[in-house]
């Protein structure tokens, strides 16, 4: 045998021996095993069965109900299940059946060896599939955790007590985790804590952003319509413009003005190139100029929203992230819409909303305060205009800010800016120039204005678009589209050419003229004569009669209205003006349905104040739709085209009120409001000729009263038989309280209270934490209901709408006095009196009404100390406060405890207000049960005050080495440790303005107390002991509380006599 053959035979023998050994080894393992399977296969089979069972669990019972986020997981689980089944099928095929002979084991080992390659491939596939499935599940778990934390964030944003509890739980979890948990679990807990910290940071971010956000920030932007189809498209897409006008080319060539039409098209192409080049390449400021009513705002909205704008700007921003924002100046609007501060606030809010991680460096003081007081999340900060201006200017010139960003901001209506003091148009353009220059080519602006000299001189022609010179095609297309219903198809062509030529680039003139033509044509609703030469001639004559000046067209429209329609128009314009001037935090909108009741209001101004629930405006779904149609017809016929109905899209701002009116943002009942057809309408009608006529027409018409009553009629009509949840009422009440200074609307406010009866937290025990409304979107917690007065869960909140409470909040003491004199029974329960007192004590009473008002408060028991109320301003569940016998707090005791609490822990006390109300109490003969002592230990100092049978203990929440803690202990350095001090001792430390008078009253009242308790026997007298403890015993049923209180007062007077 040659050497090569020998080597080959030897190799074959070795390979055969290796194969034989593996087969024999597998056979032996199979023979020895109880399951008739090798050890390796047993492990593999176990893994495959586990994966098969796990994958089966991930499959939904109904595959058609799989949501997109679960689709990948379901597909992967199906694949894992299929692979596992194939592996198990192979394992079953190589197992020994009933015969466990050596020969059977040998055959099984041989099969196992043959299937090894297939098993390895299947196992590799299963491993890859399982890894991907694990990745998908981890991602979904992370998303779900993030969603859950976001849900917590959204909940705590409306519930401070929940946030406090979460914060406490997190702190406890941190301490436990560090001490007791193993390494693996500790890592997971730390991950959860980091996520929780991120959520709590977002709560702080939201609080600051809400403090910056004007309630009407986007209202003007939302009022501006996007252009009609194919209008203004030449600015960003000239090809589409040429395509849409190709059919009119021959028509134009026959006309004398054909040259100018061609010239305008050329200007459009040049402007398109100019603007697109600026977007993608150039820097600085691009200026859109135009006449009044030429469509500048509409074009600016198109430019801002068009996808090509962002596409070209991203070329300019290159590797940096692009940020876009906008601001619309509006002269008839609020100060946040027409002032520099409004511009600053809006831009800072937009930037920080996009980049919330910048908040700590841009507003460090407010960030630190938000982090420290995370439980006070409902109260926005009052950020001054100076801080907003300084923060924005520092940000816009910060090189680090621009390191990874480029900004493009669109600002509409520079001429709508309302200056104040030394601020004028020149100030505005100087500021904008400064921003651009300081950004080192990282910020550019697109602005629009009328052709005022200051703007035309400052901005360069090569970066300007003069809109009114280039809109002939757009005007013609708009006219033709809106007259396309005419039977004579040649007539729209002829009219559109004439209207476009007469309009001189002013879209508003074109809009008003087209509407006038449509109204005239509708005299013949079937336009059966529209094709006749007589009818065509009359329409063309009407067009020739219409004035070409914008102010003249307004005059023409008004002169064609009947006296009644003109009066209604002026009334509606007045209501829109009042609506624009309403409080920014709570604007009152003139809804279309509310407007539909204007005729009823003119007949009877109190028509909506009927108290019977089955009377007054009331409607179901069908009648609602009919009224909407009626209102639209009414608006079209009575406004002459100067007003329009627009959809209001500010859902987030007043969502509760919307839902109360049955509106939804995505349903059939979309919110429709009245608005000007153009922002120049109020400006033109304010001119002398129109103003004098309007004044004569309106007479004694009260626009604020009208819009309030129409809004109430709107609510009553839309609510119908639905459950009454007065979410709209706080906004209406605030509007009336702030905009009206006389007694005109007292009955209106009283009606709101009547209609919302049952919405004040009372002895029903339905809440633990009552709050009052500042408006329909803002609420403030006013205190806590004591445990014996409620059966609700610990942190359940309850909204209290009460016009009396709101009047106190907004210092309308004239209404408070009127209400108590005319309907005091509405606040007869102890808890209502306590809530009333709590709000009152936070706001000093003006001197000109204080005497009468305090007399009425005394009459209803707000200064009495003879009954507990079930309400306190002390957060008795707080971790740094403990109150023993909290249910025994009276209004007087609570007043003292709360003022000590804020003075001791926060160094805050209104000396003037505290002394005023303290003297009022003492003048009514309240008995002083106030003792305080300070306990100092090696750990923390704490203070204890005794108020009869109520004990309040409090200590600082800050670390002992913090400056805040040092402020707390510094306040009480004058007090020796463990020494009892009286109220007089504390008052001397505060140094009140009327201290001598208060000390005299204290001594006099204490002598009365000493007289009643002069000897041991009198102290044992049951009546005296009963009076000495103001707390209503827990055994007394709640419904007997008022009777119990009355008995105390009677006994007190009897003994006093």
C-alpha cells in the first residue's frame, strides 16, 4: 500500500472511531436515562419546552385585536413557538419507546448524531429569536414604565397631596434600598428611582412653563386662516402656480393689461427664488410687506406651516438642530398679544418647551424654588416681565446655546405692536436686529408689516416681498371659485378678472366684494336669470357701484343693513371688544350659539336668569344643530360679511368649560366662535364717523352684561337634562367680578350660585381637601376637612364653586356685603363659615367697607369661638406637623395656629392683616387659649402650641445645616427652651402696628375668663366646662351639628348675662 493510501485509510479509521465513540456514548446515556434521552438533549428539551410555553402566553386570543406596538412581539413569539415545536419534534423522534434494549439505545444514539446539525441550526435560530424577543419586551416594559410615570405626573399636576405622598414613598424607598437590598435588586430600584426623579423634574418643569404660558398665546395664530386652495402657492411652489393658470393664458393675452399680468408672474418667480434662497442659504431678516388687508398674516401662516419651509431651513441649519417658532402681534388683543413682554414671554415659553433641560440655567431661581416646593405644584410663579426679558436676551446671545441649534422665528404684524413709554416701532426693530447680530448667524427672522417708513427703511429690498403687487392670480382664483355656482359659466371668468383688477392686491376688499355679489345673486336663489343679459348687466353694474377704497366698502356694507341688523352688528362688535379685553387667564369667548340668543337678550336682559330648571333656554342634540344653523344664517345676514364663525381650537386652555358645553375637539360638536373676518375690522370701525354712529346705535347697551348672560344662556341650552357640573361658571364669575365695578351683575352672580348649588364641600363628607376656583382652569387649595367631617379617602379633593368665595378672592367686598345681607342662609353651616373666613383673612378689607362687612361677619358667626367647624388651613397630614384633636379647631383657634405655623416655619406673616383681624376677634370677646413652648434637643428644634384641648406640634422640614433651618430657629431665639409663653409674648416679638390696643383687649378678655373660672366649684360646673371646650363631641351626629352649635351660643349668652 502506498503512503498516501495508508494515510487515507488511517484517517478514515480515526474518523470512524470518533463517530463510533460519539454514537456509543449517546447510546449509553440514552440507555442509562429514565426518559430514554441523552443528558444534553434533556437540557435542550427543557429549554425548548419553556420557550414554547412562554411564547404561547404572549399570543393574544384574538389576533385581529393586536395593536401596532405589540405586533412585533406577537410575530417573534410565533416564530419562537414554531422553532421550539420543531426541536421538540426531533427530540421525540430520537427517544427510546417502550423497548430499552441496548440495540434500541444504539439506534437512538445514531439518530441523535444524524440530527445534530439540524438541532444546532434550530437552536441558533431560537437563540436569535429569543434575544430579539427579550429586546422587544424590555423596550415595551421601558415604554410602559415611562407611560405610567407620565400618568403619575399628570395626576400629581392636579393633586399636590398625591405628589407629597409619592415624594415621601420615594425617600423611604431610597433609605430602605441602601440598607437592605442585594446588588441586583438595588440596581433595579435605583433605575426606578432615577425614572421617578425624572418625572418629578418634569413636574417642576411644567410648573415653570405654565407660569410662562399666556392663556391666549396661540389665539391670534388660530384665528388666521390658511389660504384657499392654490392661493399664495407661488411663494414656495411656482410650478403649481403656472399649472393652475395655464388655462387662462390665451384669455389674458387679449386684454390691455396682459403685459402687467405677465410682469406680475415674473415678479412672483423672482420672489419665490428670493425667499427660498433666504431659507436655505442667507441670514438676517426677511421682510413681507403689504397694504392693509393684502393677506400678510395668511401668507405668514402658510410660510410657517409649509413642509418646504422646514426642508429648506434644514439645509441652512446643516448638522445643527433646527428650531422654529412664531409670534403674531395683534393690536385689538390683550397685552400679551401686542406688547414686547408678550413677544418675550411667548418666545421664551416656546424655546423652553422644546428644550426643558435649559430651564435650570435660564431660570435658576425659579427652578430651585420649584424643586424645593414640589408639593405646591398647582400655584404658578409670578415671573416678572423684567426677569423674562433678561432671561430671553441672555439665552439668545449665549454661544453655548447655539452650539447645536439654529433658530428661525416668524413674527407677524410688526405694525400691530402697541408701544408704551419710550418703546415704539424703532425700539422693536432695534431689538430684532440685536438678536440676529448677537446670534452669530444662528438666528434669523421672517417678519411682516404694513409699509410703514421705519420698516421699509430698515429692511433691505433684496430680502423683501411686497405682497399686494403679486396677488392678481390669487384674487382672481378666489373670486372665480366663490362664484362658480352661477349657471352662466362665462360670467365667473368675467367677474373674477374685474374683481382682481379692482382689488389692487387687497384680499380683504376682494372678500367683502365677493360676499356682496353673492348676497345680491341670492335674491334669485336658483339663479335662473343669472345667464340672461339683463341679469348679467345688473351684476356688472353692482360691481361698478362698489367703491374701491377699503373704508368706503365698509361704509357701503353698513348702509345696506337695516337699522335692526346694524344695531345687532354694533352690539356684537362691542361684545367682541369686551371679550378681547377680558382677563388673560380666563378669556370669555363669544360662542356662535351664545350669539344666537342676542334677540332674546334685547327683549329681556334677564331672560337667562330664570331659576326654574325646566324653564329658560334648553335644548337637545337636534335642537342644538338647528340653532347652530340658525346662528350661522343670522351672522351672515346681519354682519355684512364683517364677522365670521371660526372653530376655536384652544382645547387645552379651557377644556372643562368646553366639555360642559358639550364641545369636543374631534367630534361632531366642534366649538364655533364669532370672530372678525379680518383684524382691521375693529380698527376701521373705530374711526370717527363709524364710532359716532355706533355710540348712537348702542345707547345704554352693556356689552359685558350681554356676553355674560348670553354665555349663561348658552350653558343652559347645551346642558339641557345633563348632570350639572358648573365648570363654566368660575370663568363667568371672574369675568363679571373683574370687568364690572357696580351692582349691575349681582343678580347674575347670585343666579350662578343657585344653579351650582351642591357644589360646595359641606357636611356630606364627600371630600378631604377642598379647593376654590380662581377661574375655570385654575384652582387653589384653601384647607383640609378634619377627619370627623368626611368619610372620603385621605387625599380626595373637591372643587368649591361659590361666587361669595370668588368675590373675596378678587376683593369685591361690595358683593360679599350684599350677599350676606340678602342671602346669608347660603353660608349657614360651620364649614362654609370657616372656608369663608379662611379666604377673607388672606385679604385685608378696605377701610370704606370694613365696618359694615365685619358686622355682618359677626352676625353669621365668623368671629365666634363657640363651635368647631370641621375645617382647618393647617395641613395636618404633613410630615412636619402633628395636630392632636384637630376636630376641635374653631375659626379662632385655626386663625392663631395658621399664623404661627407660617411665621415659625417660613418667617412669613402679614403683620397688617394679622393685626387687623386679631383685633376684630378680640373686639368680639373671644377668650384666649394660647400657649407656646419651644423644645430644643440635639436633633431638631420643634414648637408646641396649646389651644385649649388642641395641641399643634411642628418642626422644620429642612436639614439642620441648611440656611432655611437656621432662619426657622432664629425666629424663636428669644424664647427659652421648655418655657411656656403666652399669646402676648409672641405678639410682642412680632411687634404689630396696633400692639397696645391688642394687649389691652387680651388683658380685658382674660379677666373675663378668670371671672368665670374663679374657683374650683365653677370649674366643675357642667355648663361652664361645656363652654370651655368648643369641640363638638364625636358622638353628636353630623346633622345635629348646627343645633349643637346654637345651644352653645345660647348657653354662652345666658351665662354671660
